[in-house]
C-alpha cells in the first residue's frame, strides 16, 4: 500500500491587520479579563471589503491554490482530485452551497474535465479531514495526487460579536480571536520515509457538540459563533486526543517517545489552553511534548487553515529543518480530535 506526502504548500493572508486592542475598544462592555493575555492573539488579518479589492472565501482559496501550484512540480491539469474544505463559502456578498467551490476552483485553475472535485465541511478540522480523505484515496490507488484547499472569510463572526457582546463574559468572545486566510496543499505519493505522511486519524465525540456552535445570530442578521470556552477547554475534552493517539500507538506497539517527533502543531485556538493541553499529554504519554510551533500571536485562529498557516509560516522562516517529524493535532467543533504524523524533507516555501 502506498503512502502519501505533502508535495507543496500555499497560503494567502489579507494585508489588513486588526489588533485585539482595537476590537476590545469597540465593545459596549469591557471584558472581565484580559482577552489578549488569555488568548495570545495580538492581531489577526481581516479581508478587504472595498468594492475594488473585495476579498471573499473564494478569492482567499484561489490565491492560496495558485501560491501552492507556483512551487509544485505539478500543474492544475495534473491533479486527479481537488477538495475544498471551507466553513465559509462566500462569493461577493452571498454564501454558496452550489455549485461546489471545489468544482469552480478546478475549472478556474485549469484542471482537467475529469478531475474529481467536491466540498466537505468538518468545522475547524476541515483541511485535516480533506487530507485524511486524500491520503486514503492515494493509499488505495484511486488517485495519484490532488489538492486540499480552503478559504476562510470568517471575521464576520468577529464583527457580529463586537456589535452584540454586552456582558463581561459572553459566548461570543471566542469570535474575537479569528482571522481570515487561505491555505492549500498538494499531496502525492511518497517515495521514501524521509518525506511521508505516516498516519492520520480523526475521531468525533458528539457529546461535546453543543459547546461550540456556528449559526445565524440570535440578535441580528449577522452570523455568530457561540463557544462555551470554560467547558470546551478542559481536561475531558483534551483527553479525546491523548486517548485516541495512545490507543493507536498501543495497537502499533510504539510509544510517544518511540515516535521521535521534532515539533507539534496544535489548532490555533488559544495560547493559554495549549500549554495545559501539552501538560496533560506529557502526563498521559509519559514523555515531554516537542517544541510547539504556532502563529497565534500574529494571525489568530484561522479555523480550517490553522495547521497549514503555521506550517507555511515556519517553513518560510526556515524554522523546520529538512527531515523533521511533525505531529499535527486538530481540535474542532463537533467535537473533532485526532492526530497526523508526517516527516517533511522536500516541502519548501
């Protein structure tokens, strides 16, 4: 059975920077805590909403896909499958379910008429889920290579939160941490163990699904995200990852120490919660966690794209040496957990 690898990576970040201080200053009620200190988010990117340069989910995704193709050995016509995993699906001022973003991207990028294209949505684990499916398609021999792409114009939930938060603690506070972005990866067949997705597994614990819900606002015509952070970021939720990966490694006859990870990338949901999550993991696995790579201070939570924005950023700064083994840990509404293990050698930015 073949394995897959990350062949190339692309990203797009809007130029507009909005600080946490700016957002908090617009609230009607000052929070009962220091939002920047707790979340670690100093600023995030907001899409351009001017008529002449309007940026929507599709444009963010297209820019990331083109960036990805610019450093790939493949052209769009070489791709067998394109998977779009955006939560937000805006084009102009409208939200689209049909036609699919993936199909439209495939056409506009110049993919073949027989290229498989489809959308999927799995909250902030979207790109990880697309990677999971494409990895399995390559392993089965169904395809040779493909792209997973996402464009997230998700800051409208922050704009709604600014208008609607009136209490010192509100379920919309997490909305103030999000930022807009696009990310894309091309995945093909691995040729050796030095450049390879070793494994990826995902799991859902629906008993936690009510803790983070995106929906039309209860107060206005905006879109909102309601997150119970106190219950979301606690030990029982974090054990979803460690229990799942612990059982997986036990079945393989390995330990966390045996895996030899050089770095770990968590979903970028909060600088305060991640050290707690790592402490629980160190206790459960009986081994210290590797260095944590993150970009939460400058980009915030970019939802589906977060792991790949981190990867792109750290590769661009040459902070990941060739041959490094990286563990990616998703955390998404649903609640979705899991893990991805990959060794990266040829991936460059």
